[in-house]
């Protein structure tokens, strides 16, 4: 739990221990926009993303696709950070190298493009914890 420090007040002869005031739910929350686009792939077989509380998976998604979510700590390296992954292979056994089938995944934090990854290998991912752009 973020900001869960214990505050101790020492007054001569009296010691009071009380939990710190909890952070407001909207403190530090950020709007995160996930985006998956392609000029050569019409449907992603699966898109997974963190929606601010849990990991979501949607299947057979027409491209382009975009959604906005609220994430408390989008730059987190943990499981509570912004994350998107797209897969455009029909199955894990499908040929991975589909040359020329480029797909781009993006993570925006607010209006700032935080991560962009463009690949033609069948899957791509982006994370709010990195400012990677390809």
C-alpha cells in the first residue's frame, strides 16, 4: 500500500501511534491510453492489457483499437504498471515470421507517448515503465 507510513508523535509523557492518512484514490492516478494499429493486419487474435485493477484479455479484435483506463502507477515495474501486449498469430503453432505484417502497440500516459513498439514477428508489447520507441 502506497504511503502507508506510521506516524509517531512524541509529547512529554505521552506517545501516540496512528496510521498515516490514506492517500486519496485519485492522487497520482493517470489516464493511460493503449493503442494497437496496423496497415497490414486487420484483426489481432488477442490483446492483453492492465486496466488499473486487473489484467484483461480480449480476442479477435478489429484494428485499429484504442482504449483509455486509469492506472494508479503507470510507470511501475511491478504488475500494477501500464502494459499492453498484442498477438496477431492465429495460434502459437502458426508461423511466427509473417514478413511484412507489421503491428504497432503504444502506451500513452496522459498525452505523452511513453512506449511504442512496431514488429512483424506475430506479437508485440509495451510497458509504462520504459520509454522504448521503435
